[in-house]
C-alpha cells in the first residue's frame, strides 16, 4: 500500500478520496488554490499545499505544480478524482515518469478509450453491440453525408476526442448534416485540439444506462451493476439511480456480461464506466467508456455495499479485488440528486456566493456527500456541484419517499440551488413511474407551484 496519496482535485470528490485514504490508513495530501484556502478538503487532509491562484490552469490543471507538490510532500501516488486531469493521458504519463502511481488505468488505456471512435471499434471487436454508425473518423463532407444517409436519419455528429456529449450535434437530413459538419469540426478542434468527428444513428427515446466496472492487475474484471442517468440537462447529469427502472434481470445480465467482456478486451485496470443506450425494445448499444471515478459512484456503493474509491486505490497498489467472485446482487434502490449552485428559476444560471444557512438532511437511508458548510463561499471558478444527496430504500418507492423528505429538510440559504428542481421532479408522475428516457427533460414542465422556468432545460 502507498505511503502517502496526493489528491489532485477539490470539492466533494477530494473529501471522498480523503475518506477512502483514512479507511486504508494512508496519509493524504490536499492541493488547493488560493480561492480554496478555507475548503474542507484542506482542513481534513493530513497535509495541504497551496499550488497557485484560483484559475484552474494555475492550480488544479497545472501539472508541474501538482507534481512538485507530490515531490515536496513525499507522496507516492496521485488520485485525480473526476474532471480536471482525471482522463488526461499525458498527466498519467508524467506521474509515472516522476515515480508516482496514478490511481487509474494506464496512459494507453486512457488514450484509447478517450478516442471515442477507437473505443467503438474495440467494443465491436469484443462482440459488444455498438450504436449503429461510423467506425472510422469522418473525412470529406461528401463521403460523410453518404455515410449518414446509409446509417439513417436522425444522426448524431460526435467528436472523436469528445465524450459526455460535448460537441454533439443532431442532424435530421442531408441539409442539416452539411450545415453542422464544418462548425462541429471547428468546435471539436477548438475544444479538444482534435477536430475529428464520427457519426451515429440518434436513438430517439433511449435510456442512458452505464455499468460500473472494476478491474485489478491480476486480470480480474467484474461489474457492480448499472446506473440509469437519463435525466441530463445540456449533457450534465442531474439525477442518477440504481437499479435502472428500464432493466429486468435478463437484460441486466446480458449488458453486464457485455460490459465486462469489453473491459477485458481493453485490459481494463481500475474503476471505469461503460456507458450504453437502451432502446424501448430492450436492445442495448455501447456508446463510450469513461476511465475515471464518476460523480454518481455513490449510487452503486449504496446498492452493493462496496467502497469503490477504496477499491480503486487498492487496485492501483497492485492488490487483488476484495470482491467475491459471484454475480453481483443489487440490494434495494438508490437515487442521487445533484445539488448545484444554479438557479432553476432562471435557466440554471450559476449562483455562486456565500452560504448563510446549510442544513443537511439525515435519517435512515440518507447520505449527503458535500464539501459545503454554513459560512462557506462557493467560488465562481469551478463547477457548480455543491452536494450530492443519495437516498436508498428497500425499493424505489421507499427511496423516493426518503428523497422527498430529505429535500424538504435540505436548507441552503444565501445562494440558489437545484433543490426546487428536484422537488418538482418528485411530483412528476412520469418520473415517479420510472418512465423517463433521454428526452424526458425536454418535455418536463414542472407544476407552476414551483414557478420554475426550465426554459432551455432541454439538451443543447
Ligand atoms: C446519444 C443519444 C442518442 N443517440 N447518442 C451522449 C453523451 C451524453 N451526455 C448524452 N449522450 C447521448 N448520446 C446517440 N447516438 C442520447 C444521449 C443522451 C442525451 C441526449 C440529449 C439530451 C439528453 C440526453 C441524456 C442522456 C443521453
């Protein structure tokens, strides 16, 4: 096991990793920007090093400063969390060159799964169904249009180096495809330094279902069940749950087997997520694989009882998985609500600022992962997530009932949050019936009582 782990991240995930370090008896080192001097991850880590001013490029994205902090503190491993450098192959390489263990897959696997066209090819070779579409990056526009036509409209133009929906554009005809092709390529070039695109058939009313994968350095790969993440706004997930209301035991078994087979083909080591789309007929298709711990991992922890971040660190230290070699049984139901510092009454406009009151809910089956506290100022420099409310119950109804009570107990004053959005969601009969797909939010008009203007709530 490691002597000391540096956490190259901030917010609730930095706290989460600190907790896993304590569970393993490993000292932790926090890095922080000047804007995060009074953040909880600074307070609760065993050591803390200020690495620069607020801007992420001067702090949490600044590789030389993070490596220097590791050297100064004598850390021998770096946990990247999610976002920032978590899926940056170059950072993983520099960690290895600096004699540090990067808690994640190898740079090669990060790079391979980061190329969304290559990931599709690898999964197809492993016999995993992939969304119908191109297997090579698109070259000339004319060829691309004929390919889109043969796939069948509507299609989704996606960036090879994208993921998470960034740079995604839908086209319903040749004309629309031609109109989007150039701008999509330029946007991808701008955002990722790689303008290559690929095209997939757009599955209209699908569910976004992802499988949690764990692979150790001894060739064992297993899955910890699925999470349904269909409720997304502009490709930001808002609610995630496990098990998915759209899966029965047979489909779960087939998807889990396919996800493990794909991860084995890749030689996956670490915690990863295989993201799929499930159409109304129950057919499923691989979409992309994420090589990081995800925001929504607690949903899986609550229905399996595993500490995924602790397993991640044990895997990186070369230890075998602590998980029995039999099919995973999901116990009960868990739902996560992302509490963001955004104002749903004003199109989810960011709402940073000082938190005056911060009362966190509790009771049976209620978990809150948060770095916020009364008196804390949410800085404007980073993402807007301030807390994750995870509620579990013996079944979905009990989890929903606990969520409704917990959200009513969750008092945050001084800034606006997405709590009213989630409260409105818990009054929507389609959501309560579990009948949501990726287009749910487009047609979600909360009851007027909340006065929520979700204008532009639909995906971009
Ligand atoms: C799709 C899709 C339907 N068909 N791809 C990919 C990244 C994720 N954030 C959203 N993604 C999707 N990719 C094809 N070929 C549906 C989604 C999707 C979605 C799209 C628009 C609005 C909300 C969505 C929620 C989940 C998944």
